[in-house]
C-alpha cells in the first residue's frame, strides 16, 4: 500500500469519524492532531484530522525524511517539541508546511511500550495556545489520549491489520535516525540524587525492563488481561511480574504500588 492509498483509505474515508473524536480539542484551540503507532516489526497505524495536510505530505514524499516513522527503539516517554528533533531538513520543511496550513508549535506526546511506540502530535491555532497547555495543563492532553484510544480503537486495529509495513514503505530508513537529543540515564540519576531522591533512584533501579513495562501499563489503567495482550504474555505472567514489583518495592497493596509508581513517573524514573 502506498502513502497516497493510506490517505484515501483511512484519512479521507474516515474523516467524519476522526473529526468527531477530535472535536473536543477545539475547546483547547488545537486544530490538528496526528496519531502514530509503530511496531518493531514495521506494523503501524497513522490517523489525522487534517487529510489535506497528509495529502500534501504524501505528494511531496515527506515520509522519506520524517524522523518519527521509525523503529520504536528510538523513542522515550514524554513530551517533545518538534523544534527539538535532530533532523534539521525535516524541521525546515515542516515549519514551512505548517505555515501554509496555518498550524503552530507541533508538540508530541510519546508513550513507549515493549514492542511499539505511540505518538500524538498536537498543533494549535497559535504558539501561545499549545505552549500554555504544555506548561499548565498537560494532563488534559493525556486525558484526551485515553479518550482517542478508546473511541478509535476499532479503526486503529483495522489499519494495523491492513496498512502493510513501514519497512516496505521506508526501507532501511525505518531503522535509522533518532528524534531528539537525550540526557544519559546516569546524568538524570545524579541530578535526582543531588535533589535528595537517592532512595527513589535506588528503588527504581531494582526493576527489570519487563517489570517496568507491566508497571507502566498498570499506571495507564490496564487490566492484567489488557497488559498481557500488549506484551504478548499470559495474564498470570503479568500478575507474577507485578507481584515481584510489589515485593521489590516493599508494597503491601495495589494502591501503595500505584502511589510509588506515580512518584517514579513524575521523577522520570519509570
């Protein structure tokens, strides 16, 4: 399937449905939201409420220089301003294109799972609109993320099944590049320890990568069954991992575990 076919079969065909789901963002002066989920095997889902933008994107073959249609290993959880990505060619093209389509200050909300990465790209009516959201009301964008996933879940699954592979569309480019400069984990830990958070750093360091995956999904509100599907494990294995986490963190209840996980998340340790 070509990019032009993707635009026709999903962005244009389901425009009314996508627009209905993204309509609440009008209240926050957000005029464009792109959704992207990419898997390590190249499977992906990509939706937008501005198909005229993606028609241009496809016709100009901007996907050939887009640093965000990449292998999940290149990403980390959190917010990222497009201007902070390391691809200067793509930034220059997108900023000119955004001006053409009256879009401002693209802000990405990224969430990493075991085998995929999920991104929302929000553009506002003005730079001030999206900057105010990021600084003062970021939780609203995260709340919208949950709503979007729930409302468009069937369509996203449909696209994953039918949309082909980014490896076929991108070639080796899928395995190249990275979206932004990183601060080393050791530097972050040193910073937090200097702030008196040594105990939290040491506790978080006890967790294995898979235990972190399970804890992140628990924080998202996943049941053991939901997490098992995402991580390709059994629900019993998910419960086993979470029980290990409770023991490592010396938690006596699920509520206490969630409080500690929330603290880790706020410190960037999860």
